[in-house]
């Protein structure tokens, strides 16, 4: 998915939309979904997939950033993101 499409989706959703857990070990259970934050001319979104993949976008003015990779849960409060090379 392109950055413009992710930002448009983030703006349209406006909140997290948890997905059904697909991880048999439960390492990803309960926190998958789309997390969005929008303030004035800033838009950002983080999508945590049930398959352990993530996509992230950030846009402010003429600056657009994005990233993707793998994520894992560490304990009850931490999510570790590892970006693709």
C-alpha cells in the first residue's frame, strides 16, 4: 500500500480497528489493528498485523515518512518494532 493510500486510510478511520487474532502462541493477541493520530496538518498511522508485520506512516506539510517490518510483544506493556532493511 502506498504512503498516500495509508494516510488517506488513517484519516478516514480516525481510530484503532483491532483485527481478529491469528497467532496461535498469543504473542500478538489483542493489540493488532490500525492506530491513528491526527493533529492539525499532521497525520500518522501504525498498523500492527496479526501476522507480525507492521506498516507506519507519518505526514506533516511536505514531509512524508514511512516504514515497515516486523513487530513483537515484549511483556504486557512493550511492542518492539524491527524495520525491514
